[in-house]
C-alpha cells in the first residue's frame, strides 16, 4: 500500500514560465521548506544530491533525487530515495487555464517505510504539500513583481515631480 496525495493551485503565469522556475533547481533554496538540491544541473536518470529536512527542519539528511520525466512545459517528475528505504515520487503537471496555469502537485511514497508512513501521516503529508505549494506561489509572485519592475503610475508621477524640482533647483 503506497501513500499518494495530490494538491493543485492556479497562478496567473504561463505554464512555460512556471516550468522554468520549477526546473531552476538552484532556486529551491529560496522557497522550498523541506529540501534543496546541491547540484543545479539535472539530467534524466542522473542522481542529484540534495538535503532533506525531517521533523520540521530539526534534522537534515542527505538524499538523492533522480529526474525521471521532463516533458516541457507539461510535466516534470523526480524520485527521491533516502538510503534505499523510502522512495518518494514527486510530479508537477502544468495545464493552461485562461490567462494562467493550473499546477497539479502529486507525491507518492513507496517502499517499506512508505507503507509505514501511509498508516501514520496522511494528514501531515497533505499539510506539507500545501505548505510547499504556498511557498512556491509566494516565490512565483515575488518573481513576477521583480520581473515587471516598472513603477506604478503614482510612483512615476512622484518620480517625475522630484526630477522637475531637482532640475529647477540646479538651474
């Protein structure tokens, strides 16, 4: 018996941009609450070392992730193995919805400890997925704001007034 859980969210961003941010493994340290990749180049079937936080970040262990599926910009999936005991499949699926993107985030625990975990932590896994999704959405929104760093109308007017006053004082 494997433990599976899925969440979804929608963001006002194209699937290709969401895909690009998610496959930027270096940026995981900026937003992901549980793990971060130690290598930033991902190749299919090549193990990537990562650090995984357990018990609300109290302990960090080393694990390996393997990219098993990368269909740009529709889906990405990797497997995380912790000492060969737990196998954790994580899949993100992207679907264009109106002017935005629906992101489906699914996880599946397999292996001996995966079965044990399925008996005890189904609710905890759902909360963890929601926390990860929330952190990713906050990161994406911050990236959207910084990418379009054109000041709003009020700021442009205030800036123009400051320049006009400065020019008048200089002359």
